[in-house]
C-alpha cells in the first residue's frame, strides 16, 4: 500500500529537521495587497524557488508596477541564486502575479496545481474568452499532481492539494517549510474564504486538516496577513502546532459542520475583493497580460453583475 501523503510529507519534515541544510526562506511583503511572497533556497547548491510573487496594479489608472519583482530580482542576484521554479499556490484574486515577468528576467519553470484547469474553465467562460484561450493549463510549464515530489537542489519537496478556497490551491512542502497559500492564516485571524467560484467550505476544512496533520514543528508560511483585531503588526509565519492549538476558526476540536456553518456565515458578510476581476484573468495565464488588440493596447475585461 502506498504511504499516505500526509505521512510522507511528515517524513520529509522530520528528516529535514535532522539535517544541517534546512531551506533558507526570505519573505517580501506587499502592504497594498497584504501579500507575502517568498524566495526559498538550498544553502548547499543555491538552487531556489520563488513563490507567489506580486505585480502591483492600480485599477483606477490601469498602471502596472514591478517594484516588488525587482526587489526579488535584486535579492536573487545578491545571493547568487539560481531559480529552478516559479511556484503559484493558486490563481490569486487580490493581486496580479509577477511570475511571467520574473521568468523572462531570471528564468525558472512556472508551475501550479492541476486544478488551475478548472479555474480556467470557470473564468474563461465568465470572461467569454475565445477558443484561443487554452483551458488546459498550458500557460504554465508544469502542473503538479497531488503528492507529487520535486526538488530544489538537494531539498526534497512535495505538493499537497488543498482546495476549498479555490479549486487550484496547493501547498508546497519544502524541507521543514510549508507554503500554504490562502488556505489558512495566522491563528488569531483564522482561515481563507470559500465563496469564490469553485470554492467549498467543507473541502477547505478537509484541506486544512491535511496541513494540520503535519508535525507541530513545521514552519507555515502564509500568503497573506491582515492584522487581526488587537494586533498592530503584520505577521505571516507560524507553525503547524500553533495553528492546531489556537486557530480561531479551525483549531483542534472544531468539527467540519461547525466550521462550515461559521465559514459560510462569515463569507456572506465579505465584500468582493477589489482586484478579483482583473487579477484572475491575468493569473490564470501565469502572469501574461491579455494579447494586444488591433490598436496595440492590452485590455482587461470587467464583466458586469456576475459576482
């Protein structure tokens, strides 16, 4: 019988904890979107991955800024890192990804979970995109399967499907570090919403339980922080154990039915993210902007009365 994915990932965390070569993680926090991006590298080989990079977008002017991407490039060059992977945890609704731009500047294979094809199907139809927009994930260099192993230099890595926030959410287990995207937030803030197209609160609960089955010492690196009430600073790193004991939405002892009722009630009060409509049509293309039209200008479509 195959080893359960959670058990296999726990084994990676435990073995890495015994090694001197733990992954080195550098974070970059974009205050405008409350997004944390990461560069993680193997200190032995200097092979690296970039996770969830941000391309800033001003919706009122249509202006795009690559300042955050340039900060990542400067760090990569200062540390003499070689980029193997550009990893997306999902198709983000709150910022545009800089993965395509970074790939053009410093290389790397762009990857996401295979669930991106469901996001492309849903939103390709929503935007009424022609058949030229492929809904097969071919905009990315690699689509990860659940439990698929890969490497960054000498670091052993796994991918875990964690859908619920969106159909495409994955977590990357890299040594003793777990990059879990929007699935879970700091213990005092809770969990991601589950009301986007293709989202599901029950599925989200089960995905979080997969994450919380990892060893308590596992470092969790989050995609966002919004400063919970009473906290004055942004924080985007925690541990599996801290989440299991204290997460206000899904700590140990909270049942699936309790979580679903509370999550759905909370989601009903939340506003639609300001950048969801421009962001997803870029992010489901891996960060490539829509092709220019006959006048040479690129346009983002805003469907009316749909969300």
